[in-house]
């Protein structure tokens, strides 16, 4: 009885196609998860920036109120130069608080935060759906096409995009590797991570730093100008 070789060619081709589809789906899911993580960090950043923005307005208003109280309580004993500087600072920052409030409101931190978080959740659900097909080994070209359509729809719906700092912060949060600072490569990696953390925090706290520093700097400059009689000439 003669033996025949089974026709394995089509089966091998089908298996190879399925593996390629699975590899493509895994790569898309990996990119999608990274994007969702960056969108989440962007939402968290804008949420924090909204809170610090409101805090900055309170601090600036407190400076103006404090200057008015000092002028009212210590009017008779206050140094004339300091009094003139406080009056000018109070007038300038009364206008500045209004302008700053309008500027911060135009940034729409709360709205952008919610949109970024919605986008992150939507992309996460899209990735989860494709990951289920990967686990079941049932990835098809239609699944991948649907992923692409839904993914781009989720990204373009908010008409905004995360910043590079959001992507870098997400990479650091999800990284499982430790940094060895005893080597030059590890040391530069540590510096790069420190830089991105610093930029991320500065974006959040920059308005608070300005609210503390600007009034003091303005008072000092005005005091020097009044002392030199530059503003009274």
C-alpha cells in the first residue's frame, strides 16, 4: 500500500497568516495602551492644573486684600515710600487678578481633563476588545480594521492631543526596569526621568509659584523706584 504525504501547505499558510494577524493585533494593542496611558496622564495633569489655577487666584486675591488691610490699619505709621508702593501694587494686581482669571478660564483645564479621561477609557475598551480576540486566537483582518477605525475616532473626537511629557510620565510609571546610576547610561536615564517629572510638576504648579513670587517682586521693584524717586519725577 502506497503512502501519501498530507497536503499541509494550505494549513501552514493559514497558520502563518493567523500568526501575522495576531502579531499585528498585539502590536496595535501595545501602541493603543501606551496612547491610553498618555491620555490618562494628560487628563490627570489638566485636572491638577485646574486646582492649582484656582488656588493661584485665591493667593493673588489674598495679596491684594492684605495690601488693602495694611494700608487701612497702618496708614498713619506706614513709611511713605512703602505706602506708595503698596498702593501701586494693589491697583496693578487688582487688574491682574481679573486678567489672570480670564486667561486661566480660557485654558479650560476641567473640560480638557474630562475629554482626555474619556478618550483614555474609550481607547482602553477598544484595546480590551481586540485583546479578547487575541486570547481566543480568533483575530481577523476585520477585527484589526475595526480597531483602526474606532481608535482614530476616539483620538479625533476630542480635537486635542497629549503632550510629550504625558507619554514620558506614563512610560516611567509602567516601566518595570530599575535604573542603575552606577553606569553612565543609567545615570543619564535617571536625569532624563528627573527632567520629565520636573516639567510635569512645573506645568501643574507654575501658577502657584507665580502667585507667590510676582507680588513680592512687584512690591520690591516699586519700592526701589519710589525710593529713587523715579516714579515721582
